[in-house]
C-alpha cells in the first residue's frame, strides 16, 4: 500500500509537469505544426500547380507548333501550286509565241517563194522577149559577114 501511496504522490507531483507538457504540445501544434503544415501544403500545391501549368504550356506550345507547321505546309503547297501554275502559263505563252513565230516564218517563206517564182516568171518572159531580138541581132551580125565573105 505504501507503494500505491508513493505512486499517488508521484502522480500528484507530476501533474504540473504533465499539464505543462500538454500545454507545450498544444502550443507547438497551434503555433508551429499547423502553420508549417499549411505552408508546406501551399508550397506543394504551388509546385504541383507550376508543374501542371508548365505541362499545359508545353501542350499549348506543341499544339501551336503543329498549327504553325500545318500553316507552313499549306503555304508551301500554295506556293508550289502557284509556281506550277505560273510555269504552265509561261509554257503556254511560249508555245503560243513559238507557234505565232512559226506561222509568221512560214508566211514569209511562202511570200518569198511566191516573189521568187514571180521574179523567175518575169525573168523568163524578159528572156523570151529578148531572145527574138538577140537572135535577129546575132543573125544580122553573122549574115552580113557571110554575105561579105561570099562577095569577095
């Protein structure tokens, strides 16, 4: 029983220490632990939020990059089609110019042939007209000499 009495005295003597310990634990919880836990939670949320925002920004950037690449591809295709259309148009214009030049050259050749044939025809007519005159002049020139040679 004496042990119980000593134990009771020890418990009564330790009550202020127990109360002080509980008060310190409560003060630590209220003043340090909860604010520290709140700050750490906010920091975790901010960090996680920043990582999430970074992932969202990366996704947005990738989408914009794909959009820009698509626009760039379509612009390149447009330029390529325009260039091809322009080349076809130039080829058509060149063919038309060549065709016109060929036709003009053929017309000039035909005109030159006609002029040449006409000139040749006129020359033949002049030759035929002058042949009679030359023949009579040759005869006149040759015959008097033959008459003079026979008279001698």
